[in-house]
């Protein structure tokens, strides 16, 4: 499979290239920022595509989309119309309307589509989902995800990740995307959402970078018709806090944190460490090998954008 890297805006672009190079023939890079493009292509000895048309006419079978989020709708539609399979960073687009345009183009062309939801296929989430689906916790009434890093307080996030137009927001729409697609997976789509967004980093050098005032510390609480509540916590201000997933039901609870899952049920009345399920291939590996699993398709992509619209409307 001949693959192109479409954009270097996202921090994961380099890692995606390295993975794609293991499984496919990467034939070049499109990136409108000349400096980024030339430096990357020189580093990895790759051809440059200066324009979108050059990229579309390159003979590529597939594209890995890492352009800024606000450009996803236009670029992905053009890729689909050119018959090029699509792997994209999350979120798919900034509005439901844009997502529907992408969906229409993907369906019309019949190209493959995969979105990057890596935590869904990790051992911890797989183990927790198996427990939840088994029914041993009873009716599920609570889900919580905490996913944070120190990108602001340690000042390693690139400048453009504070650009409200390009990103569509701050911590919630970026890192918080993982908690959103996981809440959809465990609980479905909520009926309402409320958010609290703050700027917690007080480093003077970061304040200069964050001139748009995007949130670096965020929580969204989601309400479901069946009484369930889901909480998505995220931010760029925490160090050393592991990805944490918690699910509770009428008959028990399960918690994933620090690479282990523990469970308590009313039947056993004791906390036990649960053997971990095996991690499944990442969405990018699925895309590159053609072995695509359920859960990272266009409907899930649309759901994430809808959840983000609810989160930002409810702040």
C-alpha cells in the first residue's frame, strides 16, 4: 500500500509516519508549512508534496491526516473524492455539519475510513469493557475517565496547540477526546452535558503562548436518559497521573489505573486484581494492515464531534 502523510500539524504525525513505514510504502509528505515539510522530508528522506493537487495525484492508496482540525473537512473530502483511503487524527471535524459532509464523501467513494481512538483498544479499556458487558456490575450508573499530562506546566506543547481556530478549543477537544470516545463506548450518547473549563497554568512563558485563552484544565459531566452519569476529566497541568477509567454499577465497581484493573462486586464482597485482556492493534496498525476492528469508523467519529459540541456549549 502506498501511503502519504497529509500534514505535520499534529504532534503524533512523526509517530504515525514511523508506524506506517513499518507496514506500508510511505511515498511522500504534504504540508503547507514549508519549514516543517522540508525539515521532516530531509530527516526521513521523503519526497515533498507542495500542493494538495500534487498529493492527490501522487498515486497514493492511503493518507494519514494530521493537518489542523479546522482543515479536516475540506482535506478529507478531497481525499475521499480522489479515491484515497483515510486514516485521521481525532477529532474528525469541528461541527456535525462538517462531519456529515465527510461521511457523504466517504460513503459515495467507498474508501476505507479509520479514526485514531487508541485507548479503546488498550488492555485496560478492553478489560474494563469486558467486565461491564458481563453484567456482573449490574446496571451501569457511573463512568469516569481522567486523562491528563503536563504539556502546559512543563511547556512542551507546540504553540499551535493553543490556537483556538485551528484546534477548536484547548485541553478538552485535544486530550479530552480520548475520554469522550470512551464514554460513548461505555455509556452511549448523553442527553445533556455541563462543563467547567479553566486556565490553571501560571507560567509566564506559557501565558504568552496561550494568547487565545484556551482551557488547560477541564471537566465535562454527561447526563444519560437512564440515570447514568459520565465524567470526563482532562488537562495539560498534571504530572505523573496515570490514565484512569472507573465504572460503577448497582452491584459493583471496576477501576483501571497504573496498568492494573481491580474489581469489587456485591457477590464476592472483596477487591480483586483482574487478569488483563490482551491489547488489540492500534487503529493505525488496523488501517495499515487492512484488519479493521469495530469502533473506529465514521459513526464513532461523528459521535465524538457531537460530544465536543455538547461539552463546549455547556461550559
